[in-house]
C-alpha cells in the first residue's frame, strides 16, 4: 500500500452532484471516474498495489467509507479509490482488497495525507505486509487479506530482485547513499504507471537510507 495523492475529480462527477436525486448508481460517466482513479494511482490498486486498468471488467471503484452506512459520501471524490478485482467470484479465502472488504471499515485511508499510510506499514522478507498498529495489522489480514500467498509471493519477488541488486553492488565495494537514492527514485519518479508492488522495494530502500549518514 502506498500513499495516493488525490487529483481533480472528473467534471462529470461535479455536475452529477448538482442534479436532483443524484446517487452513485445513477452516475453515468463511471468510465471517466475510473480513468481519473487509475491515473492518480499510477496504475496500481489502492490496497494490494497490483496492476489496474480502466474498465468495468478490469477494476472496481472502491468506496473507502461504504455506501450502505455512509450514503452522504457515495459521490465524494476523496472517498473513492481504484481497486483491483480482488478475486471476485472466488471463495472468500481467496478474495482480497475491496472484494474481501465489502462494507467493513478500515482504520487508515491511503488517500488521506493525515493518515500517513506509508509510515504505518512494513514489509517482511517473506513478502508479508505488517503494521505495528494492532488493529490495522488485523485489518490487513482479515479485512483486506493482503497476506494471501499469491500477494506475498509477488511482494517477495520484488524484494528478492532488489536484494540481488544490492548484493551485486556491494560486491564491488561500499554502496554510496546516492545509489540507494537513485534506485528509490526510479521506482517512484515520473508521472506514468508504476511497477506493481513497487512500494515493497521503496520501503526497504528508505529503511536503508534512514540508517545512512545524510
């Protein structure tokens, strides 16, 4: 999970909120909404960081505060996120992200700057995602199912590739801070799509940088 910087909402969503009897179901331009979410999330699911593409069959529009209990938030752009299909149609133990979450709550929102989502997570060598916040740690497993073996393996693959790079660099001598910074920045720079599960590597690099002299 990585922090999401919310951009401007689609003009059609703004206009829809100004009509009588408006709700999420009768909002017709969901294609524009999906595209806005994919763009600001740089092609990654808001929860697992897998790839998402604009389309009703390739992603879901997630209400961080669910529609059933927070109807006033159903058309609030700050409450809307782009999520992967999350094993839709699979048994519950194979579902994840929004599909698994349903109407349940989450303690922290990746799109709320005040929640500082990246400071609340860590990644372990086996690809597990964990939090020192006990309640949120339980939600990662029970509500989002982010430690599903397939997701763990994807994160582990990213971390293993990074560790291979580090061992190769280290074999030639001490790795300078600037090289770690360059490796981090190439994973988060630019304005296009990010690599799936990239935050696993970014987190490791930032942990390493925090232990190095400035």
